[in-house]
C-alpha cells in the first residue's frame, strides 16, 4: 500500500497590514505581519467573504508575507490568509479599495 501523508499546522494569524488601503485598479504590495506564515505553494490572501478574490502570496518569514492586491471595486474587504489556498483564517483587518479619479 502507498502511505498517505498528512501535515497538520496552525492557521496563520495576521496582526498588522500595511498599507490599509489602495487604488481600485490593484497592484498595491500589501505587507502582512503576524505569525505562522509558511513557505507553502498555497500561501495566499483572500479579499472579501462572498464573491471573494484570492491571490497568491509571497513568504518573507514566519512573521511576514506580502500579497499584491487584485483589482477590486471600491469598498471594504475582510482580509483572509491561507497556507493551502482552501482554508482561510479571517483577520480582523479590512483592506479599503479606493476609487481613483
């Protein structure tokens, strides 16, 4: 029989984001501080809960990662972080997408 492997890990925790807003066209490099970030292929950020948009993240250290914001209609978006792109830990932070004139 082929053995099956399972990895258990704690979901990452976000304790700060910078900047907290950006243009609706996206492209803002969002720095997330916290704990439990891992250099996994599924490391990602999700903006919103329903009709959400997910982007891949870049691991910097176990305490920092970055994500580039996608194009988002103006508004406030709950930020979620995942190590596998499936299970997201919602943070207490909102990212605000601003309308650019």
